C-alpha cells in the first residue's frame, strides 16, 4: 500500500456564490516516498493530450495524491449556531482524492497531469514543479488559439542552451504561439511556475477543434502533437493514435 506524506499545511481557498452561501475548499497535495526529485528531463502530459501515452512505453515509478475537501458554508447558519456539533458540519463535507501518476521512459520522467479546476490547478502546477525541480521541462497541453495552427509552442531563453533546442529547430513548420493564446488547465500553472523559476521550458500546445476551441481535439491534431513531442525529445516516430485512450490514461 502506498503511503503518502504531506509536506506542508493544506492550502485553503474560500469561494462565495451570489446567494451568500460559500464553498470552502481545502487542498492537500501529498507525495509517496519514491517521488522523484531533480529530474534530468521532465515531461508533463495534460489530460487532453493523452494520445501521447498510446506509443510512449512508460514504467510506473511513483504517485502523488491530491486530496480535495469541499465544505458548504452558510454564513448566517454559522452565526445562528446551526452547526451544533462537528458531525453537523460533516454532513456538508465532500472529500475527493485524485491520483497523479509518475512514469519513467528511458531518461525521461513523465507525469500524467490531472484534470483540475482553476484553484486546484494553481496548487498542483506549483507544487509539482517545485518538488520535481527539473533541469528541462517539456509540457504537452491543450490551448485556445484564434490562429488555429494544429500545434504551437511557448519557450523561454533558457531552453536554447539545452539539447532540446536543436531538435526543436529542425521542426520548421512549428510556430511560436502568438497572442491571444490561452494554455488550458493545470498546464498553464506549470508554465507559469517554470517561468518564475527560470527552468528551461518548452510547452507544446495542441489547438482544440472548432470556432470556440472548446470542442474535442481532432485525431489529426493529436497525431501532429505526438510527432512533435517525440521529435523534440529525440524519440522514434510514433504510429497512429490509439482509440483506447481511456484505458491508457486514468
């Protein structure tokens, strides 16, 4: 049985709705004892980019667990002494645990990022980057872009001094992401934290299909993303996208 250890006080957020009823959310990210640190090359794979796993043979090496405790909080009820005991308050509490899997592929540490809302994404992205402290960080994530290029990228100056730069330069059709481009989900938090820490960063962004960019990513765009990721990492070219992604990425 995996034993998770919390390394800090749980982070708490308070969100209030228009009806003066609030939602108090407590987030605690815990790591198992084998969680890697100081990775040579780290690849974050966002949920909507899971097609990468259909060809990337990875060995599970570790896990992290995000515990999300949500409580409904009625300010007037608290004033009136509505919660007479802790058991009363527990009736309005819901706990969800999200497992974050970590894999190894050759010299690459691969993390399957979870699907999170914006508060959860901020915690997960920051803590994972801080914990793993990679020498090079590559992120495969979805993005909203009006340019509608299948795959674009974001990088910082530090990446030009790494072996990744040569592989990236060979992909002449790959364009830099231009405003307005919005990185979606926890991938955005990872990009932000890596930039703050000046970690060599390359974010490969696949564009959603459709005029509003909220539709599913097409199989063609998934294939282009896979090819781009594999070439950038210096891996053998992948085959076609698997249709059984739900079995490969949980």
